[in-house]
């Protein structure tokens, strides 16, 4: 039986989840920036 889980690692077999791989990839690519820029902060 799957359960709702709000923290820690997510196991797709045991927990409900919404895959966000495309959003995560886009976010990481936009945060890389150029070498001349300072760091970035973000939340998921």
C-alpha cells in the first residue's frame, strides 16, 4: 500500500509522487550560469 510522505527520500514503490525531473533539469541548467556570475539560491 502506498502512503503519502512529506520528507526524506522518496521510494516510488512505497510513496505517492509527482515526478519533476524535467523541472529539476531546467532549474539546474538555469542556475549553472557563466563562470563570471556569483552563486545562486533556489528551493524546490
